C-alpha cells in the first residue's frame, strides 16, 4: 500500500503540477470573463476569440501559424454506408446518417473548406492492440458468402448488433479512418479532423461487438499513436466521450493505462440506461497505474441540456485536462445527446456542441480528432456536426440557444465526481460556487412523455420501460375507476 502511495505521489508531481491550482489565462474556464463561467447562462459574446486561440496555439508551437486558416481534415467515404440491416429493416444506426451529415456540410459550404480525406482499411495488427484474434476473425469473415446463412444467427448472440454483407468492409474502414486522421493531426499535417465513420465503436469490447459497434475505432487509433508511432511524440491522450451512452469498451481498454485519460459523460439513470452496467458510475476511476485516469459523469435522468454539459466541462473535464496536459484529444463524438434524438432523451443544441468543442480547443494545441459514434436524428446530427466543423474551421460563433439552468442533480453528480477524484486531481478540491441557480429534476410525467416518444419510435430501451412502469402507476392514480 505504501509503495502504491509513493507511485501516486510520483505521478502527482509529473502530471498534476503540484497541489496549487494552476493559474492560467489561456484557458476559457479560468480567469475568463464571467459570461464564460458556469452556471451556464452560456456566453453571449464570442467565446475565446479565434484570434486569441491562434495566438495561444502559435505561442505553444502549434502547427497552424498565426493568421493561417486551420487545416481541418474531413473524412467521408460512401463505402461505410454498406453496413446496413440485412433485409432493410428500419434501424436507427443506418447509412442515411452519414449521407445526411455530408449533404448538410456540402449545402453549408463547409465541406469544401476542409481537407478531403478517404478511408483506408485498418491493418489487422493495429486492430489486434484492442481486440482478440477471434473477434477480428469474426468481423473479417462475417460478410463472406459462406457466412450468408448464419449471419443473423450470429448477430443474435450479441447485444444490439446486426450484420450484412457490407459489415466487414465498413468496420475495417471505420477503424482505419480514425487511425488515418489521427496520424495526420498528430503529425501536424492537419490542425484537427473529423472522421465520419460507421459502424460506431465505443461499445465494442475486447472480444465482442456490442451496441451497434463492431470495432472500437477510437481505442484502436489511440493505441496506434501510443504504440506504433513513437516518432509522433504522442505520450498522453485525452479521450472525451460525449455520446449519450457510456463508452464501456473504451473505458475497459485503458482502465489501467495512465497514458490515456478517459472521460465519459452519459445518461446513467441509476444503472437503467443502456448499456445498463454499474461500471458507468462515477466510482469507476481506473485501477493500478491508471487509477484516477478514468472519469465518468453519470446523469441521473434525461432532459440534460447545454447548461448541464457546460457545468461538467467547467467543473470536471477542463480543470483535469489542464492538469493532464494531453498531446492530442480524441473525441468519441456521438450526437445522441442532441435535442430531438430518439434514443438519448437529452437536448444539447448545435450551439451547445460548438461551445463544448470550443472549450476543448484550448488544450493539446487544438489537436482534436472527432470520430462519429451514435446520433440518430438525421437533422440533429447534421446540424450539430455542421456547427462543430465551423468551430474547427475557426469561424466566429455566438451562443444563441435559449439559456437554461443546470439541474440540481447535475450539481450533485458533479460534486460526487469531484470528491471521488480530488485525491488524484487536487484542482478539484476547491469548493463549488453555491449561489448557482438550479432547476429541479423533470417530473415523472415529463420523463414518461420523453420515454414514450422513444417507445413510439420503436426503440424500446430498458430505461424507457422503467419510466413506462412509473407512468402506469402514476396514471393509475389519476384515472377514475371504471
Ligand atoms: N433493448 C450507440 O449510440 N439500445 N449505441 C438497445 C436494447 C442500444 C447505442 C436497447 C443502443 C446502442 C453507438
Ligand atoms: Zn450512443
């Protein structure tokens, strides 16, 4: 135990920069004009000015010189639309998702301002850093002719998985795409990048596909940078997972690895939200050398808005990111916490996503790789990704969405997370402001309406069932006996 305590001390002095709160004026969350701080009340004037950021980045030796337009990689490849349900059954994770995003980026004239990139299949040896030989073989063979008659049967063995004759190629392309853009950003050839990939990745486990995910694209790319490319000088990676679901696969892969700081903010609903595992709770902070390097912010219910996410950014993620000082950020960018999403039941606006992304640009010299994960409302994901692309391109943006207050539960969750992690990140020891205006949790009836929407859209989840049951008992109270 003493030896362990010593290890922590050592790591503390290298990564945590001592016990003093770091004073820095280059970060939006500290010493920033009041309009940038939580409680959100989101900023109304342009958040950290693009000019400022460029100057900061240039001062820090960033690839983008002062005044030059950022080079933003945009990877889109039609071949990743081949993965689809075998008989054309309706499914939220469908090829139209990529096409809708692409159409929007074209229509807004932002795609043409990006550096066009094409997908490459990942080499098996890179995938093998994350998945077992059996898993790789399964995904490789699933599209073969010989598999035709047992493909559906195999898919049913897994949790929320379908396969067709295009699945193998799409899966290898998705993993290869994130490797490809991550390498270019790490090498400084691109300032940042967006990989529009599917199937998504963050639920995929060591030895099984899960939750619409076949290979864990982001985890594979992180391992590629750390293990295969020492020449690129990437020693510390921050993975931010803002998909509405917990990134269970990614969490497991780096659970004892202090080189990768994994941060996931997700609906938890006391364990009833997909993937319905206890390890999405804030108590799971990593183990061994990776203790303190796994951070979960588990929401207690749906309806979370920009305000809740900005609060998690300002009071958990950004202070830790500042202390960790990553060399690159990989963003597991699901957009199923977006307003209007049929599975998520949250309501982040496109401006909200733009603001969250802007706040991340203050780290790692702005080196950010966005990899698409979930997100099932075509309009919401197209608008949100468009707003994010503009942020990466350096466009000025003004937060125009209606202002909201964070939930009381959000404040409680954030306090729990800070308490759990303050031994590892002393900057979290400070007291949270106590004069923050908060709103109370949505009523059961509101939540029921939200979950019933999910039910109507054909995506019955365990959590919607839970609320459905609550609702039945509540309705029973009001309903006159007949
Ligand atoms: N009764 C991603 O967003 N829901 N995956 C299944 C089962 C699965 C979501 C409900 C949701 C998976 C990448
Ligand atoms: Zn998701």
